């Protein structure tokens, strides 16, 4: 057991940190100006394209993807880089082409796509020529149970016909999101986890209708394509658009979940670190009643508590990454659940306190804190609410506790 | 000691509840439609005017105001009515002409205004012909200390000249907000609490410049006039616009604070009750893993915890109201601080849990929860952050503890 | 609605407070000396008898009991007196003859006893010539469900035969505890809540065996008769010892619970107040790093938080008392559950913080804090653990929420 | 970075676990019987000696000590073994000769003792022929600041004369505790951290007086020698008893602290694991209202939360051990503080919940939970209360935050 990153990781993480520090964060106001100037658009703003070019030139590109198409990093190696992108979640992940949901979609295409599917969709995604959406969650059913899916995918000759309604399809408001991966049932009568399939639906297929944008605490998340409700009204796509085979949808979703959850947690740590850095600066600079806020007991405690939580949870995230790398995602399920539960709520608490240190500025557009809060808050819901994961983790623990002979 | 409201209160509260239940809440979607249809406007929408007419006809008008100009209710009598308006904070308070900051401004004019000032500004406010703003908080100074005020009010012959910059002037984006009450220093060399004065500045006075709108999380609070940053560039107003005398500003602010805080807490209880009602309905209706959410342990506990907190904090608010009525606002300072600290954070926690019960819908525009959360979150900052009040209350407690002879 | 106690209550509470302040608390060390000098005894020490005589002379006697046998106080009137006794829970309740479990047992005899039973047992209890125990909880069954009782009470001619095992019979280690009220099943085949009966079993009846003393966090609570495990091995008592009729046991238990719970909560508030007073004195006196602890942020916050919690929970207790007085214990069930849940845990937190302020002295015999902590900790378990009450309260809330028309 | 223990560690930890599982825990009731049978004794009971022989034979002896005198393990290697001993803190640490305060005292003698001191005191300690005490904390001064020490050590020819009063000298009630390491001031006028020295005072030196035993909650901790108040009334010892030089006391204390704190945290994790195991068994076995406790939501959540906290905090402890091994105790100060704060309070919460799951049995002598609770509770005070460490850690964080260019 030892706790130092290897040289590759340290070098890459340092490069990423310098880039975020010197290039990304200073341009955050530019992004805001461009968003304010064109309030009716959902596509990427020019600054994103510029940053992408610079990140790619700096060798900070597609680092999330293991194997030859990507940078070949392990989860453990990617972790500190992903964390750095969490410092500026509106810009850094897209700049590095490491933003959800594209990352998960690229993984799906990489692991399960046919060569033709990869050529048509994975390559432009890796090159950032298009974006994508993942259409899984549905209104009106508890999304924490994938077997509830109501969308149908029916075979009809050489085509499939997709019918249903999805929401919280992140990024789908962006007209550049050219391809949607849609989860639906091909066989509602199959055994529970063989009913679902995944299929590629081009945005411009007849019958695809982006109905409306959902907001998150008032934010439309326009900078990264928003969150759409999407109707699929008898959409016909070629049979070759099916990903893997009929009935493989649940397995693909599960495979997609592990990396998705750990990436979210890695970035969330970065958001927590940024909140702590902002809180620290404010506490050192702001004077009230004759002393800096940092010289007053309770804020000093908040700073200490934030540091302790970030350190211990980072270790749990890193160990989870290491387990995924060494024993596989499936055997790391308990740890993945643990970080999915523990990290977002800890970072939410840190953000809430950072807001409190900033006062009115903290809830406004003058700091990134309120928007970070909204983003982290959704992580406690996305992909199953905390309570579902706690119940599942608790059940596993109750079944398999470490045995020890009890005193009589 | 007894815990039943008097007949007047019960009758009025019941009438208010029926009105909110039957007339206000069902029109919330109408307000949203009108807001969506005119995204660039900050004024009241037609539905507000309609509701006001109906509320006035129902005898639910200016109930906040003690004395002859208002309904003559005590704080204790007004409390349950204010709570009911908290169920629909975008519409009910304005419908009843009981919305901040107009309430506080009307109180100031009522208690400290000259007959001329009252005729010019109080009467149209009581009739809801205009709205108003209160310009106190400034960027760049810790607003929890009123002595930090940087705005200057200088006598110049028959006029005063106001120079400074304010922010978080709630309602000031609304062009109907015709009058601003501005706090500034007339004599920076006077003793600490005699430096400040308050003055009436009409919106259309030359030099008044509404600079920008601030957001709360992602909400612009357009429905009630937003939150403005306002610049006063050497604004000249007649000397008769001064409220009370030079140096009275701090005392007026203090007088305004008590009712303001308790009104916020009363409404916050209503927000908490609505969250609990929504959470309850959802928990009863939503099925996951074969049982309703309400049949599952942890959400049942949340519901119970919410009920316990709302009951105990309501009693603390009511006792505070009773103290204000019987011994005066000044002697109720500890209790006012206590509810200012305790109520918003409890309601924030209830809202956070209600959101969790709703999942993704909870953070979106499809329930009122996220917007209520944002609103309640600001109460922990507005008018002094919790920590300032905790420190003050703790200090008072340390000085004056109940004496008891210690065991040796 | 108003929040002032009546004159009788104020006068009595002031008298009780003076007595506890001047007479009881200063003798706490005397009790400890007497306990240390006779480590093998479970009976009352001389100081208790002396204090009782003085309390009786001061008119502070049997105040808990409504009606002619007692002081005729309502629950609301008794509340502040009971709170005062909580400042010194080892001595004040027994000094006033208001200590559990005698209070509950006297209520049972008062409300359900025959004249003969009252003459034989109630009168000496009211005169404090004997003490009593209540034998309800059993090892090995979840005591939160009274229908689980395993003890049998069988009719045999003119006698009943009691067989079973009880534990946590508080006070039963004291040889002066002359009478045990025992709950058992007379008819296991009856409907759920008609199976149980209560019967009077004299301590010296053949077959009664006090097996052992249980400890609470290392304390044997010797000062008030400890907590016994008691075996009833075919104990024969006259049929006239049955309280009320066969099958009435559950109803009597329920009737006993309401006052028992509220008395515990009232005293717990007093324990919280004493902890706060001790913490305050320590924080004012103790200097670390150049300033008193009270001048350092976090302890000042603890003091403020304790004050806020005690104030709001006291109001909830008082309202519950008022409801019991006006609509009856049954209709006050939700409130009784609420205080049963909320008060002990709040006071536990206050005690935990008070201990922290005292450091090592706080966990030792040099302050009363650790023992108060142990006592309050058991209240979260006694009479049903918090979780059972939260589930029950949550269920009631889910069934009966305040109706309001939801926005569509 | 990787997260697997090396082979040596795995083998030793497994051996320790088997020993604790099969040999130590089943004899806990034997220890209790021996304690109950001889209530007036403070020395080790026969079972301890027997277990020591068996542990020594099993190669589980002095594992805490790095270097040739001990097992030569690093902190990282010792960590999982220490954790295992935490499962049975009354017996396992002494059985392995790894119990505080002997461990710290042996380290001091090992690192700073002269060969003569080592021969006289270290060797019998390593052989478990004697025990020892560490006399540092004093009544009436804030022990978190070592410069407050009031005890004096005055040179007088070939001797030193020690005068002062100590308390919380753990183990000192045991007559086998033959040697006391006493901290005192040799030069009150020196610079702050050169005033103190440490000296070896044999228990039987004239003037040494063990005044009384302190209790922790109601426990006297008789099984491991209790906690004594000790008076040193002009105790003369040879000058050769000084450890290192005059003025070295503070540095020795600091060197002793790091390992002491991490050992406590390691064992506390084991206590938390045992509580979780007990809670799990109880939740699986106990039926209430028709289902096991584990099938009811809230207890399942507690189990999950406990697992998450133990996992993340264990990683923080292990990383701290690794830092101590690789960069030294001084550079690991922040991490040592972090675990000192975070571990005990987490384990306290787990124990509190475990108690709740057990109900009345949980607070009694029938489970180890209440005593474990008392033990862990003191860790939040011993060696400086949490608040002192939080303030210190917060201050360090405020000074040295990771720099990042802020958005303007």
C-alpha cells in the first residue's frame, strides 16, 4: 500500500492544473458574456471551441478514455485530472472533451459499438465535431429502477421504431448534439434485465421532438446544452443502429454507470476544492467586527471540516478507482455506491458554507458557488437517489458482515 | 398560558387559508405563463392585479399593519395569516398587499413619516397603486453592521444630495417601484448610531440608475421585481424627503427589523408546511420497489421530523410575536434572533428533503420546491448571516445566565 | 393565546426553584459522600429523608398529582416545577415525592385502585413511607409493543399466580420498594389489547426474586434504587390485588404513559438548563490561549444553540401539557410523541457539548454532566425507542396531512 | 498508488484477527467475572496474564514498536493489527503488550532513554513484568497547552525534586505500574518550549501519593489500571532519572503524541467495526412489528452510513501512517490532527446508533457498547479537545490554501 501517484499521473495532473488555473478559470467571465449576449441559443459559445483547441494542443484531450482511442489512462490515473476539471465545471470538462454525457456515450460506442457505428459517431465525438445525449430517464416512473422503462423499440423489417418520452436528457438542447443513445424495451416479456435495448437515434430523425428545457434551481445550464424533455413519436431508424444485441440494454447501462459515477465524484471533489479555496480567500480578506472572518472560530472550523472531508473522501474515490482498475467495476459496486452517496452531500455542505461566508454574493451570479451548489445537488438524485443506494448498500452489509464470534 | 388563537384570528386565518387554497395556488401556473410570455418585463403581471382585487374584496388587505391605517391586528393575530401566505410566496403576499419590502416601508412611513410623506407615498402603497424598494445593503461592506454604510446624504440648501451604491434592493427592478427609501450617512463624525439617516428618493429622480439585476441561484425573482443594484449619482431630493431627523436612520432601521424578521419567519413556516404537504402527497403516491415511498422508513422519518420542527418553531415564532405585542420589540430581541436563526435553516432542511422525495422533478420548474429553497436559503443571509446572530445571542446568554448555586 | 404562567404556577415554581437552588444542589456532595460510605446498600440515604421533610414543610410535596390527593395542579401548572427538579435529578424529585416510577404508580392507584388498594399502597406512597416499582419491560422481547408481554397472570381460586421475568424495574433494588405493579397476560387468546392485566405484587411475596442490578453507562443508579432484573416464580397474590379488571392492563399502561413521558421531558429540560448553566460558567471562567472559552466562536455558538433548542422545546412541552389538560391525553398523542422524540436528543446534544467544554472533568465524577448524559440517553430508549415513535408519528402525518389544492 | 497491504502485514493481521476472534473475545466474560469477584483490586486479573502468554507464543507481541526491540513494523504495517485489537479494547491490547500508556512510554524510553534507563525500565515493560503511567495532565489548567504545566522539577545536588499534582494518569491505580514518566518544569524562565523536562519517578519513591480514581461516565476502568489523580510531594529521584536533557520535555511529548494519536484512531476503527458487527447481528435477529430491524429503512441506513464512514476514515488513517513512515511525524501533523478529530466522533456516532438498535441492553453491561462509547467519548477530549485541533487545522488551511487564479 502506498499513497503517491505515479509519474505519468503527476505530470498530467500538474499540466491540467496549470491549464485550468491559467487558461480556463480566467475565461469564465468571457463565457458568461457570450451567454448573456445570445440568450436564445443552446449551442456552444466561441470560447469553448477556442479552449478546446488549446487543450488539445496541450495534450489534455480525451483523457477519460482507456485504451488506444483515448489516452490509455487507468481510472486511478485519470482521477486527479478529472478532479482538476471540477474546478471549472462549465468549461474545463468540455475543453478537455471529457464532459458528460459524451464521455459515457463514447465509452458505450467504444466498448459495444460496431466499426460502422464507431466510424459514424465515435470518431466525430472524439474529435469534438458533434455532441451527444443519453436518453434514459423518463417522467412518471421511478428512474432508480431501470426495469420501469416505458419507451418501446419495436423491430419493423430493417428498422426499429422508437416510441416514448424521456427527460433530463442532458445536452440535448444543444443543436450540435447530433446523436441520442436511447434506452427502451424491445421485449417487455423477457426476464427483468433482458427486456431493454439501446439504440442510436440521430437528432434529425423524423419524429424526434425536443419538447422543452428543464431548469435546475433556476439555471437552464445553457452552457452545456441544458436538460431536455424529448418525445420520440414512432421514430424509424435502421436496424443497424441497435447497440450490441436486443436485450443488452441493461448490461450496457450498468457498464456505463460505474465510470459515470466515479467521474462525477472526481469532479465534485474539484468543485469542493474550489469552494474551499474561495471560502478561504474570502475568510482571509473580509473583515467584520474588527477581525477577518477567518480569525473567528466558526469559519475556521468550517475550513478545517471541509479539508478533512475532502481528504478522506478523495481517498475513498481513489481506492474505488483502483478497485475498478484491478478487480473490475462489478466487484467495486459497494465502493461505487459509497462514493456516490458520500461525495455529493459532503460537497453540497461545503458549498452551503462557502455561500454563507460570502453572504449575498454567494447566492448571486457574482461567485460560481450557487451554480456549483445546484449542480452538486442534482448528483444526489441523478442515477438513483441517495436513499436507494443507502438501502442497497445497507442490505449488502447486513448480509455479509465480517464474522466474529460474539461474547456470550 | 394557553395556546388557542382568539376568534378574530381564527376567522381571518381560515378566510385567508380558503383564499390561498382555492384562489391563489390554482393560479400559480397562470403567473408562470404570463412570466414566460413576457421575459423582458419586470413589472407585475395581470394575474397579480386580479388577485389583489379579489383579496381586497375578501377583506384580506393590509393585514400586516397595526393601527388604524391597517387592520389593527397584533403580531400574534397576524402570524397565522402571514404563515398562510407563505404557501404561495410568489402570489399570496402581493395579493394581500403584505409583501416585503413594501410592508416594512409602509411601517416606516406610518411610524416616522410626515403627513405630507404619508399622503404622497403611504397612501398609494396602501392602495397598491405603486410599489417601493428599500436601499440599505451595499456591495463591499459587511452589511451586518449598519455603521459600515458608505452612501452619503449631504445637505445642500433646501435639498439633500444622495451619493452611493446599493444592491439587493428587492423589488427595484419593477418600474412600478416608484419610491426608494435610502439609508446613508448624514454625519460620519457623529457617534456610531447617529451617523445615519433615511431619505425618500423617487425612482425618477435624476441620477438614480438601476444598474443590473442580481440572481438568487438561477432565479431572477422577476415576479416580485427582482433584486437590483442601484447607483445614486449625486441625486438631489427636497429636504422634506428626509424621514424623521438627521441621525435617526439607525433607529428607524432597528424599528423596521423586528417586524421584518418575524414576517419572514411566519411565511417561512408556511413554505415549510407546503413542502411537507407536497412531500406527503408524493410519498403517498409514488411507488418504488413495490411500496409507496411513505411506507419506507426513512421518508416516514423525514415527514415526522418536519412535523416536529414546524410545531416547535411555530410556537417560538408565536411567543416572539406575543412578546413584541406585550413588552415591545426591543425586549424581544433575543427571541427575534432565535427565530431568525432557527426557522430558515429548519425550513431549508425540510425543502431539501422534499426535493429528494421528488427526485429530478424537485429541482426543476415542475414543483415550487427549488424556488422555495432558493428563497429560504437567502433568509439565512439577509439581515445578517446566522453566524452574526448566533454570536450575539451566545454572548447575551453568556452574560446573563440564570443563576443557580453550583455544587462545590 | 398567551404565554405567561398564572400566579399560582409562578409562585410555586419560584418556591421550588429557591428550594432546589439553596437547599438541594448544595447537598449533592453530601449524598455522594453517603453513597461512597455505604457502597453495598440500595436504600435511601439519610440526606434524602432530611430533604423530604424540608420539602414537605415548604409545601413542595406530591405536586405531580392532580385532584384532591395531590396538589390539584394541571399538567401545565406542574410543568415548570418538574423542570426545576430536573436540575438535580438525583435529589429533587425524591425530595418532592415526585420521582418516577412512584409518580406513575401513584397515578395508577389513584385512577384505577380500589379503596382498599389505595389505603394499603397509595397512602404510604403519598407519605413516602415506602417506594414502589413498575415491572413491565421484559428481556428478549421488543418492549415497544406491549402485546409481546410474556409474563403470565393466572387465576387460581381466590388468588392469581404470576410467572415471568422482568428487567429495567427501576427502583426495585431498593429494599424500601415494597410494592411492584406487574404487567402480565391473563388471557393470551383475547383480542390484542385485552390480553394484559396489571397486578399488585408485594416485594416480600414468596417467589419474587430480585436477580441482579443493571447498569447504565457504568452507573448503578444506586441513589434511586437502581434498575433490577426481577424473576416472578409462580408468585401467589390475592385476587383482590388485580388493578381494575382482567384485560384492563393495556389501557392502564396507556393512561400511565402520557404523564410519564411529559414528566420525563419536563425534567429533561431542567437537566438541559443545568448543563447550559454549567457550560456557561465554565466558558466564562476557563482561559485558553489567552481568552475565555466563551470569547471563542464555537462555544458561543453552542451556548446560543442550546438556548434556542431549550426555548422552542419547552414551548412544545408546555403546549402538550395544555392539550392534555384541555382535550385529554389521547388527543395529545402526536404531541406527546413529538416531545418524547425531540427533547431527550436535544438535551443529550447539549450535555455532550457541555462535557466537551469541561474536558476531562466533564466525563468524571467531578461534574454531574456524565451522569446526566447517561440518564438522558436512556430516555431515547425507554418507553419505545425514538425510531418507533418517529415511524408512528410519520405514519399519522402521512395519513392526515393538512389538505391544500395542489397546483396542476 | 495502490491499496493492498503487503504480505507480511496481511499475514500478521490475519493471525491477530484469528487470535482476537477465537481467543480474546470469548474470554471477555471471564475477565468480567474476575473483576466482579475482586471489586477492590486494581491490578491485572489472571486471565490477562494467560492471554499474554498465548499471544506471545503466537508471535503477537510488542508489534507496535519499530526497530530491533520491537517487531520492526512500520506504522502502515501495524495499523490493521492495532485495529483488530480495538475489537476487544479491555483485553486485546494488553494481551499483545500494545496497550497505552505503556506503548508511548516504551517509545520514549526506546528513543530517548539511556542504556541504564532502558535496562531498568524498558526491558521489564517489553517483557510485561511491570506496567507504567504517564503523568502529564494537571487539574486546573487547560491541558491542551503543554506550556501551562505547573509541576516543578528542581535540581538538588545529585537529585531532582518533583513537586506537583497530576490527574488522568491512566493505569496508575494498578500497583504493578512501577514507573511514572512525569512532565514538569525545570526552568520556568526558559523560552516557551524549553521549560519542560521529563523524569522517571518510581511508584514507590517517598512522596508519591495516588490520591483517588477518576471515573469515565460510571466506569472506573479497573481492568486497565483506572485513571488516577497523583500527588508528588517533594519527591526526590536520582539525577540520572531525567530523560534526555533539561528542557527536552516538550520535544519528547511531541514525539510521543503522533504515534499515540494514530494508535488510538486505529483501535477506534476496530471499536467501530465491532459496533457495526453487533448492530448488524442484532438488526438481522431482532423482530419488531413483523419484520427484522434490518428490513426497516432507518437501521439499514445506519448500517450503510457506518460502513461508509469506517471505510473512508480507515483510508485517512492509513495514509497518515504512510506519511509518518515516509516524511515523518512532523510533516504529517495536519493528517494526524484530521484523524484525531474525525475518527472518534464518527465511532461515537456509530456506537450511539448501535446502542439504539439494542435498546435497553445497549446501555447496560450486557453488551460492550456503553463501555466502548465511554472510551471513545474520552478520545474527543484526551490530548486536546477536538475544538483546539479544528482551530489549529483551520488556521493552517487558511494560511496555505492551494493557489488558483480567481475569476474577476
